[in-house]
C-alpha cells in the first residue's frame, strides 16, 4: 500500500521512475526517493544514484526524472517514505525475534543425523524474506532439508512447517495428509458408480503455499515442472496445479518422515519414464486386439513384455 502511494506521488509529479527501475524500493530507487524527499530535484544529480547493476542507462534515468516537483506531492512522498521506513524497522524487529525463537527450538531438537546439504542453487531472496540463515535451524529442527524440493525455498519451508509442524505421525499415510490439505479429490460413489470427483474448496494455507510453489515450477527444467506441463496441456492449468501440488505434498510428507532423500531426476528423465509407461500400455493394448507394435527405425517387433 505504501509503495503504491509513493508510486502515485511520483506519477503526479510526472516522474516516471517505475519505467527505468523495476522496484522503487530497491537500492537505486530508495536512494533517488530519499533525495527527492530531501529537496534534491535535479535529474542529473539524482541519476548519480544509479547502481551499476541497473539495466537502464544514466541518460534514460535522467529522462525519466524530469517532472514537476510540486510541494504537495513531495510532501505526500515524504510521509509515505517515512511510514515505509517505520514498517521496515518493525519487520527487522520481528525477524530478530523470529531468529531467536527458531534458534531456541533448534537447540531443543535432537541433533540431525545427516549433514546439511549444499543449497540447490543460489536463490534471490524475496522482499519479505528474513535476512538470516533459515536452512541451518530448520535442518536441525526437522533432520532434513525441505528446500531440496523443487519449488520450496527456505522461507517457504519455514512457513510450511509453521502450518503442518514436524510430526508426520499425525497422518498415518500420505493419503491422509493430502486429504487434510484438501488436495485429494472427494469421490462421491453410489451403487459402485462414481458420481462426482472434485477437490473440495478450502482455505488451507499450507495447500495454498504448495499451489503457489507449483505455479513457479511451470517453466523450470525439473521433473515436477515436466509433470505440470504435461497435465496442463491435457486437463487445463487449474487442475494441473492441484494435481502437481498433491504430488509435491506427497514428497514433503515422505521427506519429513525420513522415507526419502529427494534428488530431482530432471525433465528429460521424467519424459523418458513417461514414454516408457505409455509404450508399455500400447503394447498390451495391441496384443489384446491381436496386433503388434513395430519400431519404424529398426523394424523390430515390440512385444508386450519388452521394457
């Protein structure tokens, strides 16, 4: 809300900072905003705050900072910038308390039997993500590293564990767990006939986190990403998100229960495995109909028992 109000004040001053800076609360944006609030309105002087990593050139930033710095709009920017700084201080205080509490919980937990694995890849922290190490205390607390799962970073793992806890014995099987998350279809059967199979609506926060994680996996070269793309092409994105979230929930359950050490096989391995399953079904179907499959490249007759 405060960021939007600062953007509105800039637009009213005809300052198009958002066209050259992706995030006005980033390093370059905040430097420029603080100088504008302090009364510095020379575009070239403001453009000196450009970070070397900024994609926009200095001339583009200078052109975007030409505006009408009317006092009432500058005052609105000052007010909202001061409130933004206040909230950032409050967030930092909350992070400090969270770090202390997490370290206390990790100290009470039994020592992890396996060492902390190296991070899968360097991830850019989110704007609201705590700026202290999360993987170490969470690994000590759970005995595993949930951030090894695709789509789940350390901050997502922290929020997910705050919802489901670390004791998976409360759910006898993974099916009970996915049902509690409302990610499993609710089958309505009458007389042995399936009348309806639809995932019930729910406000489960853990399920929402898993769905959001799946949405971020759609363009990745991972097995879960390939699974999501295949389903979305066949049944639509909404149902594919739910189905992939259920698969991710099963992996979370198995990892936290100590039954699995996850390593992503990759999209190519998943596609090869899926092709093998499809080919096996085609062989059996062809045999039942009195036919056989023939490989076009080699002319080899593929029997139903060939893997």
